[in-house]
């Protein structure tokens, strides 16, 4: 049943980021309901709403919420909501809002845990009742899937890889024999199963490299030819001129780290060449941007170090499992928003799991001489990130805001 309920856990206070930039923080819930979230005006009242897990919190004050799908909706999932933060994982690993059927109402795309299906929950246009669930892809692998236009048709694809063509017996121990690629949606029938478009061959050599928990994935035009390429930790795959038929994309090897979060392509230093931004190790340390040279090679520019010692005394943090780019201070440059994932594997594993779950933005500063650097600003020390989060407009002041869902709760940061 769809229901409305008062949200008694909503709290609000200001967090200072700098003399001229601060955020109001709202805690929507302290329950662990998801590790990803999305924002859209789901009920058409003119205000942005927040979805995390099976709930939607209604804007502008987020004091009422409703469930759009029943508890234990995903029979393949590991648990029911709310999940146990210390030992459990969420069926709502990553979420996006998009109007899939073009009816003017935003639907909700949910990536389950890696290896589970990708579901779209169809917005019933304000009608009461559970939203219809559509399985649009059976096996969405990877820890950083996205929703982005790959083929240039103006509509998004599912950016994920998959092991759906290998037998389950071959997937034991985390191995899948999968292929990198993306999923095209039939926009004449958007709730039908999507078509997986592989960009790498099936090979025993990929058993260790491409499996359901592979970290680090992204998309962007690396070489400036107008076509969107696909990136992973070991390099990037060049989109061919013709993608009407499946083919292996040309691979350009680059060491982008050990596998982090979402990967982005952007011209950091304004030299006309596209650079790459990524975290180095999702369950360790490291945040860097990689400067592209004229010969197509990349030079790593360290933002946060790769060891505990390099990040001592608050210089940095571990568990950078989610990244967004946004022009936080309105200077026309894309800044980095990220933080520490709360208890990725519980309170006793990974690097410094009990350290403050910080949320930060890194201000892009150019020196006018071809140089660029990122300066860290702390937003909050009691929230962190999950596996994905939202950065964009939540209220109507035009400034970018941030919404977080993770094992610590659900939080809205509106910029003052």
C-alpha cells in the first residue's frame, strides 16, 4: 500500500563550509534504507522530492514520506528494509530519476546489489497504490553503474557491465567472465528488457578483471571526437564511428588506480584536452585527476594520498566510493563532491571504518598559467556518502545542493 506518514526524524541545522559558502543539513532518517538516492518532482506539486530505498520524501520540507513499493519487494535481495548497517547491504544500491515512458512523470530506476536486476518503478501519475515494477535488465554488474547517454541519441543508457551470458556455476567466488559494455533501452517499449551492448570480448582473461563487484566505471569523450567513450581502472575504450553492430572497442591502457568510484571526463586545466577524475581505491585511500598530455598519455595529479599516513590529521579520508561533479561555488568550474562511505563492509573492516563519515567538496582553482589544483572544504563530519548520491537543485534558489543516502541515514544539504 502507498501511504503517507509524518517524518518525525527530520532535523535541520547549518554547517559552515567557508566564510561565504554554507549548507543547511536536514536528517530525513537515521535508518539504513539505501546507499543511493535521486531527486525529482515525483508528485507534480512544483517541489523536488527525495527518493531513497522504497520511500519518497515530499518536498519542500520533507516532513512526509510514502512508500512506492512494498517491503521485501526484491525477492533476490539479501534483506528487508530497514537494513542492518553493521552487517547488511541494501537492495537499493544506486537510484536515478528519469521519465522512461515519456508521460511527464519521473520514474525511479533502481540498481540492486551488483549482479542483481535493474528495475524501473513506473510513476502512477499521482494515483494511490504501489508503483508497477519493471525488470529492464537481469544482471547489472559493477559497483558504479550509471544512467548516461552513450550512443548519442539524446536518451540515456544503463552504464553497467554484465555476466548474463555465462552459466551461474562459473560465477562462484565472485568470478563472472563478464564483458564491459552498456545496455540500450528500446524507447518504443521502455519497460521491456534492454539489449546489452558488449565492448570487450568474452575471454578467460576477463574472469578476474570483469566480475560483479568490479570497481570504477565511467563514460565521457576522452579523445574529443564527439563520441562517448567508456572508462575503467585499467584504461579507456574508444567508441567506434559505427555502433549499429556489436564490436570490440579499441582499448587504450592507462593506470587509473585500483578501482574506485564513478569516473569522469572533463577538461580540468582548460588546455583543450579532456582529463579524468577518479578515486584510486574504493575501500582504501586516494583521489586524483589525470592530466591528458598531447600524445594521449596521462599524468596523475594527486588530490588525496594513497596511504593512511598521507591522510593523517584530517588531510584526507578513506572509502571514497561515490563521486559527483558540480559547480558548487558558481564560478563556472566543475568541483568534486565526495566523502567517506559509511561502513562499506561494517565497522571492523577496510581502512579506518570508525573515522568520521565526512562529506567534502574540492574546489577547482586554475592559476591562469595552465595549472590547476583542487582545495578541500569540509561540508559535514557526520554523514559521509554511500555508493552514489545526488548533486543538483533541490530547492528553487538555483544553487547546487547535495542529497546523501547510506548506512548512516538520509541527509539533505541545501546551500545557503
